[in-house]
């Protein structure tokens, strides 16, 4: 996993929620792009929770991003 992949997931349009998985088995959900910030160099990632608590992570320990499935398109009625 590299910082460019994390930035791409955060800046995707439309945004898809995703989960950050760490080498030690922990994981952190990112429900909206505002819940993840990165240092300018990309080495440090902060994932916020809904109660404003945060987890400061070393991006080198991020092993995977699991993207949610995109919402199903609304059925058209013709």
C-alpha cells in the first residue's frame, strides 16, 4: 500500500467508504473523506471516529484498503 493509493481512495468522486487495515490486524472505517487526513509527506495518517476521537497511524503499516461496494443504481421506470 502506498500513500498515492490512500489519497486516491480519499479523493474518489463519488467517494466510496472504505476500511483501512493495519499490519497488526486492527482496522479503521472511513465513512467519509473528512474522516481521514494525511501529513504533507504522507507518512502519517489520521483516521477520525464519529465522536471526534482519532487514530494516528504510520502509513507504512497500512496493508490494505477495503472499498465498500458502490450503491446499486436505482431501477428506472420506463
